[in-house]
């Protein structure tokens, strides 16, 4: 069955909602206007709402017309990024320094579209919880909703997520059973030496040279400390030191990220980073300090729910347009905190080439409005199939 006809009928309305949200981006835990917009729509559909989990979260609850049944959670993220939008379309960001560069405006809209349809039809048995989550980008809004009692207040048999993906064709879905996205850890390394004039380096201990050696040495964490069959990425992304041309500073800070899929790999990486830092610092006559922070855990889809998500997607776009052999991605996603509590699946919907380039977090990125009824139909069909009366 293709896109749901009723959802196709209000495609223009979905586009208006999405562009309104895009024009008014809000970042982590500041999604007050977005949450109010979502709450207003849900209330207008006749859906019971709850507000305030993780500060700005919104949960809508809808019961079907076919009696008792299990409850499922459908989750969309609402937050934007601290990026200055450079696109010039009519719905470009009106909030300087903030934009929807990851398509969360589309995610919110697709779930609202499904909520509108399901509220009209209620052709299911049981309960759907529409989870509109704040602060996915870096701030762990998914973790905070769980800590605030999301699943105690709204128990779910399963929980489901979806993200747009540029470079994947419109009209396709992709599912990755098992580990789908990596854990994301952060590292802060500080080397402290003895500063000196650049003309007399022998009078100090040069943290610049030591840091250069350490950046190179850290690349062996992946290549020499790990089983070659494991997936791990270590990237140093920032180096901060010094204030002028002719002074070797006494302190330097390196920052970066480690991506992996297993707790034991995280443990090995942390130990290796500390050992290398201590060794390089000692070799250059200085001290080193490491702060290793465990961030989002790996996003792991349960196999049964992955198979089910693929079936639902095939019902919308055809089996030939559902990719089920997708390799895991080294990006991270805080839906992982919800999957740690319940079985479920995180699926990707194709967003086409992507305006401004085929990558997320692009200052010209814009969600493809052609995708809105496709994603909304997936959500609606998932609820109707999963909660069909008498479904196993």
C-alpha cells in the first residue's frame, strides 16, 4: 500500500507546519515555541497531552477504537543547532545563529501528520504515545526524558524512531538490525610544561611538540590497541594553546571524540588514551591529564523490531525500496537511551540529494518537503499494523 491517501490530502498543511518550525529554530531545552506549536496541534486533534518532561518535552497519548491492546512510543526530536543558516529561501531561520540543519523540523512534522491521521481514524487497538523530544543534539534530551520518568508515566511495549538521511533516494527507507549508530565519547587532554620565549626553546618544555607527537600516537589506539574486527574511530578535532607568535605556551589542550559500538571497546580506548598521554608527557618532561566522558551509548535496534519496521516500510514504498543491508553509521543518536529501556527500531528515510550538499549539519541544509507524507504514512501504518486487533 503506498502513501496513505488522507495524509497525501493534507501534504500542503504539513509543508506549512514544517516551514514554520524551520523558520523558528530553537536549540537544546529552549524549544518553548516549538513545544507550544506541537501541543497546540495535538490538542486540536483531540489528543491528550503532557508537557514538561526534560523541560520542554511533549507527549501526546491516543487510544484506538478497537479496545485494549499494548502501548507503543513513536519519537521525534524537535531541537535545532547553533549554526548560522546561509540559505535564502522564504522559510529560512529568523533566529540568528540557530537553524534546523539536521531535519528535526521534518521529524516533528511527520509525527504530527501521523498524529492527525490517527486521531481521525483510531483504527487500532491499544495506545500510541507520540514522544516529542528536546535536545537531541549533544545535550541528551532522550536521556533526560527517561530520567524524568518517561516510561514509568507512559509505559511502552516498544519504541520507534526515524531520521532523514541525505544522499538516500526519496521514496526509500533503510534499516540496520542490531548496532545501527555508535556510542559517542569525548576526550579532553591537557599537557602542562614550562613556557618560554620561542627564540630560546631549550629553556622550557615545548607542549606544542609534545601535543604533535601525541596526536600521531593516538591514531594507534584504533590500529594497534583494538581487535582489527572491531569498529572504532578516534578523532582529535580541536587544539588550543598560545596567544602570540613568539612565546611557547606552558599549557595545551586537545579535544576529540571516540566512536565505537561496545562497552569493552570504550574501556580499551580510554585505557590506551591515558597510557599514551602519560607516556608522551613523561618523555617530554611535562605532565598530562585526561578527561574521558562517556556520552550517548550505541543505538542498537532489536532484530525482531527491525524486521517489523522493514515490513511496515515496504507497505509504504515497496520491498524493493527498503534497504536492509545498511552498515552501521559512526554517528551517534540519543534515541539510544530509549532503546536501552525498550525493544524498538531506529529507521532512516531518504531525503534525496539534499539542498546545499549531501550532509547533515550543513548551513544550507533543508528538509525535503516531498518526504513529509512518506514519513507520516510510515508512522501511521506502523501504529495500525503493530496495534491491529488480534495482532501477535
